[in-house]
C-alpha cells in the first residue's frame, strides 16, 4: 500500500513538474516559432509589395490577381526616362515679339526588365503567392484592390494578407488566440499579417521595424 502511494506521488510530481516546465517553456518556444514564420511571411509580402509598386508605375494601377502579377513581373519593362529643362522662342501675337518659353522635355533613354530590376537572378517571385509555412504549402495570400476617392482624386490601393491562424496552424490554440489580439508597437497587430490597406493610401505592413532589419 505504502509503495503504491509513493509511486502515485512520484507520478504526480513528474506530471506537475512537466506542466510547470511546459507553462514556462511553451510560450518561449511559441515566440521563437512565431518570429521565424513571421519573418518568412513578411519577406514574401515585401516581394508582392515591390511587384505591385512596379505594376502601378508601369500600368497605373495595382494588380488584383497574384498569378497575373507574376506574369507581369515575367514580361514587363520599365521605361527609363530623363527630364531636362529647355526653352525656345515663340512669336507672341499679343506683344508681337518673340517670347522665351520654358518647358520640361522628357527623353526616353531605354527600357529595363522589371524582373531583373526587382529580383535579379532569383525566380522566387514565381512562388510569392504561396504562404511559406510547412503544412500549408498550397495556401495563398489574399489579395484585394480598390480605388479611393480623395477630394476628387481617384487613388488605387491594395491589401494583401494572411491569417495568423494559418501561419501558426499547428501551435497551441490558446497562445494563437492571444497572439491575434496583440496591439503593441513591437508586435504584429491584429489577427492577420497585412501589407497595404483598402481604407487608406498605404503600402506599409502591420509589423514592427524589427522585421525590416536584416539579420546577420
């Protein structure tokens, strides 16, 4: 009887020791995994953002489809221009004399591949629509576009995002739930990792600058 009680007590001691260890180590491990995955996701969002900026520069609007955006990067070219001041004499019918007119002349210097300009020799842009998380290899980012009216000016905007539920799909549900409530200057705020906005003219992400600092 005494030996049986001792065995039970030892089992309980081991169990509670493990629970205490897990309660301390669990959030630490979660934060490490979260940071690693967020870094990968944000890198892809930045690639999408750069491709969207090029799309707007060349065509005047943002792409609303990630497959089309990849095709654009594959084939599009920047037009390289140079602006210079110039002037000429023009006869003025009112004053009946030659008047000096100043103008800005735009010269076309050539063309440059969008793909080479943004990605060099890398072809990673071909997979930039997919969330880079093991177990979610076919999961795509969600891309939306709109046009905002700002005092008569129509301004194109875009938003690309992925839910933290997807990025942290295999982690502790309670910790994921708490992570989705984050509102702080050093955290990724809200339930999603997002670049851009559909409600304001912005091409920024909702992550802190620590994710923009290159790691050695």
